[in-house]
C-alpha cells in the first residue's frame, strides 16, 4: 500500500455492455507430452457457426493487478500464456473436430485511479489505465516494474524472463488476435505477444479496482470497442473493435487484494473507515477500508479470530451495512452483475476466471469445464491475521524481520490472508493474498443453478476461482479454457 493524499478525481461512469451461445466437451488441459505445453496431432479445422451447433468467436479480457506485490504472480501468469493459446487453438466441437477458434485477447490493469494514489511518490509518467487496453510489450514499459518509495522493489524479470528485450513482440491492434488463418503479430506469434503484453508492472494504484476496470474495458461506447464512433485522437489508430457481436465473452481477473471500486471518494479520508495504525498510534486510511466498506461478517470467535461467514454488502458513509445501491460508498455489486447480465440478455455467453486470495485448489473435475472440486473456495477461512512469522503464523519472514506483526497487517488489510504460497523445491514464497467477497460474488452470479422442477439438469458452471498463491497457474488456465469449451460447444 502506498502513501495517500486527496486530489480531484472524476467518479467513473456506469456502463452497460452489448451483444453467444451455451456449452460442452473438450480438450484435456493436462494432455500433452512431458516437457511440452503443446497438443500434438491436432485434427483439421471445421467451419463453425450456429448451423453447425457451435461457436468459435471468443473475446477474452484479462484484468491484471499492477500494484506493488504482483511481480511474481504476473511472471507466473505470463509463463502460462503459451498454454492458454495452445488450448484455445485446440477447442473442439462435439465430434472432436477443432472449431478453429477466432480469438481476441485484450489486457488491462486493475488501476482506474483513486485520489489517494496521488502524491509526491507518483512517477511523472503515471497514467491509470481506467479499463483501456495495454497492447505494448512490457519491455517498452520497463519502468513500470520498479515500485514506489525511497528504496523501491525492482522486478524487471517479471517482464524480461518472458519477453526478450532484444526482440519484443506485440500485436498490431489494441488486442491480440488469432484464428485458423493466422494472427495480428508481425514478428512472432500470439503466444509470444501475450507473454510480452501481459506483464503490467508494480507501480499502479494500491487501491485495486478490478471490477470497475472490467466494466470500463467492456464499455460498448469506448474507442477500443467502437472505433467508428471514437473522436479521441489517442485512439485514432484503432480499426477493429475488441468486443464482437456473437462472441463468447471470457473475463479473467487476477489480484491479491479485495476489490476497491469506489463510488464515493469521500471514503478515502472518512474516519468511519479508518483504523489506528499500531506503529504511529494514529487513525489512518489503508487498504483495510476496501474490506470494511464492502464486507459483512458474522459469528466471530475471539478465541480463534475466525468468522463463521463473510459476504459482500453495501455500506453507507457511516459504515451501516445493507443500504441501498445509491447510498453505497463502494460501487454496488449490482453495477457489475447487471453489466454481465445485459451481455447475456443480448445473446452473449459470459464466463469468468478469478485468480484470487483463496487456498490452493486440490482437485478439479476431469471433464470440461475442469472446475475446482476440492480446496479453493471450499477451504477458505475468513479470519484475523496471526503472529508470529509463517508457518506458525501469517507474517512473511522478511516482514517479521523488519518488525511487522499481525496487528499491523490487520490494520493494512482488515482481513487475514486467504492463502500463503510456498514452493518447497525452490524454497521461495509464491505469494500471499487476502480474501475477497466482491469479485467472488460477481463471478458466482454467472453460474446457472439447476431447476428442481424439471427432470433435466440446467446447472451450468460459468465461474472458476483459483488461488493466486499457487506456484503454477496451468490448472487455472485449464479451467478458463474448460469454461470456454463449454461455451463454444453447446450442451444438448
């Protein structure tokens, strides 16, 4: 979390989207030879359209946290982008024939700006994405991989390990495109371009707003979605829209904190949402206000520091829970569920992957959509931070050595870690993340429940939540492409 000051900042504008199908069979995301991420002996392409009973257009949006703790996670994700492209190219129809996926992939950050992210620490070239596409190779944005402060963290390897500085690769459009006939990458391929474009850096706003970034990215009137109607010279180079009528929409959100999409920026210096900093003994704002402004927990056990349950809620400027949308200090969840439902109502299938602060998934379904069946959300415990250092407590050893304790972490985030990842083989931590209730709520709203009044099962999994603390995101990529597979090929 960076330092904070207040400055003028316009409130984001509500947007609703425009213009799919439904789904079922697919390619096993683990079915490739040892030492390879490829899928050998691919069958020929087929023509895919409504009359063939399948869909091959896929618009995939990545919303990637670019705050100070995300270097390792961005590298983990980028290393799995070739697997993502290969699995999308291998999508099949019900007869086992490749549909010839026609894919647009756009990348943006979780940074939609916040007045408390402005101050002397901000870099002169700081520009929040606000949902706009990032399509340049990370090597051209290498300064973004140096954090903030007097002794900033530098994680340039999160870019350079996956994108060669001497030969960076990027698409010719605001998105990466590939289909059965080729791609829009002149000096490489789609997988290489995605690996170069994907890493976003670590100097973004510490009040991450992935849900608002998603909504702005999906704004049908934005220049990147409606170039014909665009009068902003910054985007005059765009010829083709990212969002296409009739395409499956897939959304992937990757973040290690709770969503802080703010509606009322007065919250940033509101005493009702501040807590006492145990170091300074002064009430101050922190990322904890994002949790306190959007969550409600019950059945707290003081002996263990564990809550029975935590759910998303609207709070007003006094902290009162359960208020109407128009009184909420964070953007209400309905803003985003309505957006996604409007897309579905216009015939578009919508799916979502959240790589979030939940325990590692320990088992997946063995057929598409390869959704988690054990661990993950099912093992998530909402609780307070605990001393001492990990593994006996929650505080990471390097922080513990600097005098950071559980009381300070509680002040920082308001809720304890949903996961802490450690790679025994490499003897390194792979991440630590706090729990989230807002993104989870939006994601799970996409699932279709079964109607008990009918004999046929209408249940459809459209949300997959994986752990950002995992040292390998290949299973998360498999779940994403499994969801897409079930949307590409309808279930009878």
